[in-house]
C-alpha cells in the first residue's frame, strides 16, 4: 500500500510541476509558477527514492505507467479534456505492465 501512495504522490509532483512550468512558459504566468514547478519536480525525484523496490530502473519504468494514468486524470479534471475509450484501454494496459514489473515472482 505504501508503494501505491508513493507512486501517486510522486506522479502528482511530476505532473503538477510540469503543469506549473507549462503555465509559466506557455501561458505567460508569473515566474513564481515556474519556480514552484521546479520545486515540485525536485520533490518528485526525492519521493521516488522512498520506494522499497531495489531496482532504480524498474521503479522508474513503473512510474511511467502510473504517470500515464495520472496524466489522463489530470487532463480530464484540470484541462477538461475527456479521455476516450482508447485512452482508458491504453492506460489499463500500462497499469497491467506496472503490476507485472513490480510484483511478478522473481528469484
């Protein structure tokens, strides 16, 4: 359960940070948006280190799958762009891949 919470927190920090920088550079918001975005992105890097999985590459690959789902939800909730059926199918495929990578039995 803690792994899932960490994935969600890190994903929100990454997407939120990127979004704040987007607002600053693409939509002309104040520089404070960019600074806050940079801080969020740095927090993303720190949060990921709290995962108990031993492999950096595997953890970051799994974050990719979680990031996809969170991005769909962010776009739906914040940008008001409703994901279509194929977005959701792709997201579910990614989550299945994450589960296989992280929790498959290994020696």
